């Protein structure tokens, strides 16, 4: 784990970097950025390592995995700030029968600058990487950030992966952004949600349908019988195949 302070919001993130134990291809290793990295980056590394044991059948390839994580004590506030987009006003709704308490919001642009201007250059100094092949992966609020990134910065990453995205945030503002956005030569987008996630299934389905009408190459998968937590390990191998495809 490596600390790397952001020049844009002065927060020190925790970077978990997993480098394949093999020679890189001529163009360098592809990169997968994993949001909430302290929770999910090692899981992705272990899943990838298992798939690589028979890569001819699994169809995956070696990649550098970079987990972007928060200190545990900062997760409630800093994480919420980082993954929500700037807006004139913020609405904190009732969720699962509880009224949300207001939290700092609107730091997504600063996080995007950190990822693109600091993190990728940091890893490029340490490893042989292919900066033309970088994917972004996020779950829940991290999935919200992935979708916002896709709409506002559609050509920064090669593939965008959103699990159980929190599209409900700020009165479903993403739907309005999606309707107004016209993306030329869009990158592939993958969304998945657990079948037991209630309104999040409907939101993701609606986003996928609107994206399809706008010519966005969006794949959508509902993992039946899975919930907001179990969706992550259940779909990890699918995600890796999507990134490789």
C-alpha cells in the first residue's frame, strides 16, 4: 500500500498496486483502476490471477490493478465527497426507510484530475504500462462516479464498469445529464446490478435503455438472487472478460 496525496483536494489516498509477475507486453500492461480499492482491489487481483492460470480458455489478460482507497475513518465523508459530482444544490433523500444526513458533496472533478494527472503518471514511473488501455471500475457510489465520468469524460478511459450504481443520488440527476449528452465514438460501458437491489435494478435498466437509444455501447447484466454486497464477487470474472474483450 502506497500513500499518494492529491494535489487537487489535499487528501492522502491509499494506493494498492498489483503488478503481474510476468514480462509485460511490448506496449506495456493494461491498467484497471479500482475505486474503493482497499476493499476490492485485492479481490480483483486474486480473481485475475486465478483466471490467468488458463488464459486461453478464460480469455483474460494480465493487467496492473490500482486500488484507490480511503482511510477507514474517512470513508463516510471523504468517499461521499469524492464520488459525487458538483451541482448547484444537493438533495439528501430517504433511503431504505432512513433520512440521509447532509454530507460534503461535489468532489468528483477533483478526483478525476487526481486519477488522470497524478495516479497514472505515478504508476508509469514505476511500471511498464499502456496508458492507452486504462479501465475504470466502481461499485455503488463508486459506480455513480463511473457513470458520471463516462458522461463528462467519455474518452479518458478505455472501458467503464459500474456495479450497482447509485443513480438515485441528487434526484436522479444522471438521467438529465445522459439525455443532454451526445458522445462521439463512445467507449464501451458495462453495468451490472444484483436482482435483490430493488429500485437500483430499475434505475440501471432505465440508464441502459436510454444509453442504447443514444448509440452508447452499453452491456447490462442483472445477477439474480444477488444483493448490494454479493454482486461484487459474483460478477468479477464477467467484468474481467468485458475489460479484455
